[in-house]
C-alpha cells in the first residue's frame, strides 16, 4: 500500500509539474490506487478550502502561481529594453508577479497593450518571477483617439482631431480623467465596439489647450505614438559621456572640413573638403573628403542609448520642434561637428575623375576640427561674389574647390540620369507664440545640390566598401514603379498631351524625358506630382535591390547617424569591416538585421505621416481667417467622394465634396482618375485649373473644405437636376434616383423591424 502524500508534497508536485495537475495525474505520480485515491481527494479538497489550490476544470493549481499557459498584456520595454507583461489571470492575494517576455527571432513584433497567449516558466533569483514564450497574439492595442473633450451632463464626448473622422466617442461619467471642456485629450476604447450608437472611450491623458502655442505638433506626436521623452536612465547614460580623444584615430584636424547647413540647423553631422587631385594619372580630377560624426563611439550596441535610438528609428522634424533620436548631450554637443572643437568622425576620402566618376575611396576613423560652420546662403553668396567676413578667407582655399568638384559630379549626374523631380519644398515659419507667420517655398541653391551630391557619393562609397569586404549592412532600397501605377501615369501624361515611352524596360531617363516635356507648361506641377505618386516607397533591407530613383546599383545611408538609426548600423558595419574596435556590429545585431530594417522603415513612415499631418494643420490654421476668400488652384486628386485641390501660394490641399461639385450625378472612373457628369458629360480630371472659395477650415484636424466656382475658367454646366448644391436655399429636393434609393432603404428597414417584432 502506497503512502498518502502530505499536503506539502502535493503542492510541490503541482508546482514542479504544472501540466500534470489532475487528480489522476497526481495519483499516478504517487502510485495511489483504489481507496487511496479517496484520501487523495480529501487532501486536495482541504487544500482547496484552505486557499492553497484552485480547481480549474480537470486540474488543480496554486492560486499564488500562474498557470503554465497564460494570457498576458504586454507592458512595453523598460529602460534596459527588456519586454515585460502583466498576467490577466492572477487570482493570488499578493501583488501580481512580473513576467519577462523572451521573444524569438520568428515572433511578430509586440507593442505595449498587445494581448498574448504565452507559455510560462517560473524562475528563481531574478527580479521577475516568470519568463514567457509567445504562443500567439490574441488581441491588439485598444483603439486610441486624440480629440477635443466636450463635457456633458452625463460624462461627455471626444471629438476626434483626425482628418476625415466624423464619429465622436462617448465618455461615461467618471471616465473623463478630470478633463475640462474644450481640452485636448487622449482616450482609449472602453468595452467592445457596438454596431449601434457611439463607441465608448475612457480618457487616459490630458494634453492641454488645443489652441496653445505649438499644440499642433503635440497632437501629431501623441496621435502617431512618437516617443518624445527620453527615460531618465537614457539621459543619465548620455550625460556621462566624454569627448573622444585621439587614441586609435587618425589626426584629421589639419583638414579644413567645413559644415554647410540650414541657418536654423540644430546639429552638424557632416563636413566636407575638396581639392584638386595631384595624381598625374587623374588629370583635372578631384579629391573629396566627407566626414561624418562618429556616433557609434558613443552609442554602443546593447546600451540603453542604443535601445532607445532603435526604438525611435529616426528623428522627427516639425515646423516648431524636433523629436530627436538621441539626447541633446549627443545630438547637439558631442556628436555635432561644431566649429573649432575636436570631434570624433568617420571620414571617407574619394577620388573622382574630370567627368565626376568615382575612381577609388578609403575610409578613416579620425579626429577632426572644423574651421567654420557655414550656412547654405552664405556659401552661395560667397561663390556668387558676395563673401562675408567668415567666408571671405575660405573662398579660394575651401569654397571654390568644393564647387569645382561639384561641377564634375554634376556632369556625372547628367550621364547617370537620376529622377529629376521639380517639387519645391514648403517652408512654414512659426512665431514664438506658435502662430504661422508665413508659408513659402524654400529656395534651391547650388550649395544645397553640392552637399546632396557629396552625400550621395559618400553613401555609394560606404555600400561598395561593405560589399567588397563582405560585411552585412542595411541598404537603402528603392524599387521600380508598379506597372499599374505606370499605366496611370501614362494616362495622366496623355491627357495632358504628353507621352511616356511604353514597351521597354523603364529607366529614370524615360521619366526625365516626360518631366522635360512638361517643364515650363501649366501641366508641370501635375506631371511632377503624378510621377512622384507612381514611385514605390523607399525602405531599408539587408538585401540589395538597388535604388531606382537615384539610378544607383549600390546605395546605403551613411551620412546622418545622429538622426537615422540606419546610418548608425552602417557605421558599425564599417568599424567591423576595418577592425577599428569593439563597437562595431554585435552578433545580436547581425541576427536582427531583418527585423531592424523593417522596424526603422516603419518608424520612418510614421514620422513622414506625422510631419505631413502637422503641415496640414498649420496650413489650415494659416487659412482660418480667409474663409470666404476666392483662390486659384489645381486639381491634384480625384476620389469617389470628392475632388482634391492644391491651392496656389501655400500649396495647401483642400477638398470639394462630391455633393457640392455640381447639380448632377458624377460617375467616378478609378482607372482614368476622372469624374463625368451623368447629364452634361462634363469631365473633371487631374491637373485642371479651378477657382474655389474657402468654405470651411478646421485647424485642429487640418481639414479644408472648398466650394468650386469655376473649372478651367468656366462655370460648371447644370444638369437636368437643376437647382443648387445641397445645403443651399432654393433646391427643391434630391434627384429622383436618390429619392428612389431612399424609399428602397426605408422599405428594407421596415421589413427588418416587422420581422424582429414577430
């Protein structure tokens, strides 16, 4: 006869064998049979009554322990980058245990708020009680909404700031987080979404006055989940950094490497210098030096700085602020190539021939000291014959050789034929009070183009070096346009009386020929925009698929490690390839290159959308006091629900709702991107000139509603429906087809109600 185990032995067995906790499993483990199982059952019931065990279906478990397979909610990474989660099935009396999530390479990316089903392993001697391995993701983050809180007698509502969102969210009493009426808030979905009525939300954050200075970019930061505060541990790590010395570096301090940046630049991460090549085998050739801040020296793999930089992926730039990838101690100080201060750098020496072709190049880890920090405008003024006190002494020894080398690179660019889009960049000037004082287009100078060509050449040199040395890296990839998008571009061009070659392998030269045909005509902006829309989105990848837009086979980002994590990866790859130190690519980074590439491609897109939304909101705020004004523009987009117009002067995008387009029904053709009037045959297409009236402006969403006054200088003809657009006095009612559709819908609803009542 087997001995009946003690309560302590039973508890130990269940703890050590969490998958074998049924009465049968326990009896088998202790060799109990027949009447002995009755005693076991009595012991188990006593343990249950005492609270030591909890019966679940066919098994028992310790309520002070988590089940081996549990549902968890991800909390997000801590300061060390470790991913933690909290159990959603905790029944113990003490605090819920901490769970460390250990993702595998094949697991999907997990974010804060994700719910997962995970297999748990209990651990001892750690600051967490369990480790978790993902089985599957079973949910997603609660839906979030940024909006204006409108307080009511019973709770209130959130009016979303997202453009195009007209559905409000209901906030129950006690769920308003103390928010005041009119305050900008962040809410999250509360309970399941109902098919009927408004969705419910609870306010989780108060963001302040939506009309306050610089609230516009704050909305975008929260709406898109851009991290805008560095954890204390990251800042402390950055603050402990000290300037790099000469040890292990080449002394490049005698090279007059100058920085050339916008007048309002917050950091200087690249510097350049050029001089004639003295090699007789390279007549009229040039030597170009490009030095880049050695961020890798300060941001080492696996550190808290590194984890935070990877998490952000890149800096995000708004008209009124920058959300940097690195703390200011690095981005604005140690990694910024300030004038007259020794700074660590990784430099590339490149030799080009008289035609601008790259002959050879070499990389150097050095210490430099820039003699001058210059702006684009003062460099351009100097070469144009108006040097100032700063550029005057540098004109002959530094600036003129830079332009001579640029002339050669410009010749090579003409041969290579990268895509030559002419899309002026808007510049929104914000006052200290957060108001838009002006909207203009940035002037494109040769000084801008010079730096761009030097940076492109340096990026090519980095990619070619790492390929030659067989060192893994992240390429900047830009694939060929999708054939369907090319067909749409071709149709747009034909509608404008232009041609795009067909039936051959597409090259950027073909697109440049089309852009050249449109140059100087009224269709120029339309063709440039349509060409841009036909392009694929550039991204990062460990595999090299070339860069279509630049017409380059090998291309990587090397020149901006202060603001792009991709460039930091390339710097580390160069350190590894040259054996410069232990701060190169780590084994873990090599394993995660695919995941890193996808992550930073996503963060880049996130920043682009946030920047675009902020620009839209600032432009709407700028036009808010011009409601009722007439302004010219050009149709930039066609959709089933309306027409998009890019306004002259500001470049703001507004929409003419389809219901207000005219007094007839319009058929939408997605292939030709046109709208055709059902009665008059009037065709509305891309590129047409229009005069509109600003009907409605909503700065908090960036919404701009327009009213069409004329199309190509003429009023829209009236269809058989007659009358005026909806919402205007004098209209007798909707067209008959809409009355019939409304009757049909009402009858269908009535039938449903009757069936329900039965």
